[in-house]
């Protein structure tokens, strides 16, 4: 699958989503009496979207999770609007029930948010099936590390750490080097409690690992933090330079850190 094919598939998903919205809108705005017997089967659409997005981004991708997080509790709640509710308008005043209008607003909000996600997915990397070596070469965090983190059952909730790693990979694929510098810093701040301390500087200085581990963590802490700080806090200037892939490449040290996290909590 190439970028053009991916865009075409996503456009078809967006088109079917818009069509579902238009059908609902037409019923509510119709001048003639109509029975609202066919509520949009958004669950069927979600099932199709799940299959489609898995083909594009991989079965363990987080794209569908982002769509599933959009609230749907009010969309098909029968207490909000009966499937056989009739809607009509006359020349005097609109006679649309308020529960139905509330329902439509909930559906419209869901449609808008899901559509926004689909538009954003156009810029995300394509999953290359059975070619993991090629994928890993472009990723900042090795896919093996992410799978190992996902497999761990621990008292520490690793969802945010996994999400940060996956976002690092998305930004690496798309050459978003400013974002990478900031995400690496976020990971360092996030994982310190796993080592029983409050800050990552304490990990680098006091954690009882091997000498080589400490040296790598000091480099990761000092160098990556200063680079991130420079990009985060430097104000606009008359002349500017942007970071390169080389400047923000702490992937080796980060891999050592993640390996140690996996070792001590699994």
C-alpha cells in the first residue's frame, strides 16, 4: 500500500461517515412527515473502520483506540429518542421533539470528532506488513520494546509511557524533530518513580545499575534535557536554525533505559 492508496481509503471512510450524518440531518430538516425508523448504524461503520485502519496502520495501532475514545453513550440510547419517533415541520412552528434534537447534537459532535481523527490519520505512517526491519529503521523506539511494554502486567500503569513511545515513532517517521526532543524529555520525567526516585537526575546519579548504564543515563539526562530546553524555551529570534535527526538522536540511550525498565518490573 502506498500513500496515494492510503489517502483514497481514508477518503472513502470519511465519505461514508459524512453520508451517515447527511441522512440523519435530512430526516430532521424534512418539510414532510417522516418516520425516523432507520437510525444510523454507527456500530457497523466502526467495525468497518476498525478493519480498514488495521490494514493501513497495523492491528496493534492506536488509531482506532483514539476513535473509540470519542463518547457514544448518548448516540443510540433509546431513552433519548425512540427509533419510531416521527419528526415533521409545519408552517407555524417546528415540531421536533427536544430529546431528538439532543440526540442529533450528540451524534453531530461524535461525527465531527471522528472525522477530525480521520483527517489527521492521513499524515501518519503506513504499516508495512512482513517487513519489520524496514519499519524499525525509521522508528525511534524499536517495535520490540513497545511490544514488551504492552505485555507487562505491573502495578505501574504503562499506558502513558507506551503512548509516548508510539508518538516518538510517528514523529520520527514524519521528521518532526522538535517534537521528538520534547517527547524524550517527557519520558525521562515520567519514568523516574519506577526507579524509586522523584527525578530522572536521581536515576542517573543514584540508581544502583552497572557503570555503563549510569554513564548512558547521565548522557541521556544532561544532553537530551539541554537540547529540549533550548527548543522549548528559546524565544523567537531574527535568525533561527532547526534541529536535525542527528541532534535529537538519543534512541540508543533510550533503548537501554526502556530495557532496564522492562527488566525490573516484568
